[in-house]
């Protein structure tokens, strides 16, 4: 008999392959899958001459395969500067030294360390990145002015991900 996890693996493999129909029989049990609009899964009861045929359940393919993500198109005012259009060649990026959660302030009810327009020095704390219950203070590493905050409070950040843009 196949385990539920093994059946799920088979469904994934059939779904990712180019075959349209898959039949698997072992010890009197039978699994049959079709990709032409539905997936058919037979129950895992052994078939003997004295028992009725196995019950068959039909599931729409949409229920098995994840839906494609919705695409949202925004028409923006051409005068508005977006982060991708901004010239960042003269700006210093403060990046995350680790994977974790970004916090803009030391506690939820206190003010943020820095905001856009704040002046920072090399040893100024600009945020906290929490990783595995350890709160790591991140320093600016450069003297200058915060031009842009690139992440939101509570957002997960990756190693090397830019957090702030600083005008030296």
C-alpha cells in the first residue's frame, strides 16, 4: 500500500510531466491519474473477487495545481520618481548583514531610529535586525543623510538586502 505522502509525490510528478494518463497497480491496489481536465484517484483498498470495485474520486485539476498569481498593472504619473528610476550611483546602501526581521525602532511604542532626512554618523544605529530571538543593532557605517528607507517595519529581510540609501 502507498502512503499518503507517496501519493502526493506521484500527483506532483504526473502534474509536472508531459504525460496525460498514469496508472499504477501494486498488490491489487490501483491508482489512475489523468491530466485532461481532471485527476482521478482510486482508493487504496485491495481488490479481491468478492469485493466491489474501488471507489473513485474525481478532483478538478485546478484544485491540485496552484493558481497563477494575479498580475496587477498600475499606470503611474510619469513625473513621480520611483526607486528604480532614482540615480543611486552617489548613494551608499546600508545592507542587512543577516537574514531576519527588520525593526525601525527599539520597541514598538518608541520612535524610529532614523527617518528620511535624518543625519547619521558612522556609529549611528539605524535599525535592528532580529534573527533567532537575537536583536542585532545595525550601524550606518557612513556619515550622511538618510535619503530613502527601502523596507517596512516588521518585514523579513535577506542577507545583503539594501535597507537604507544614504547620501554621504
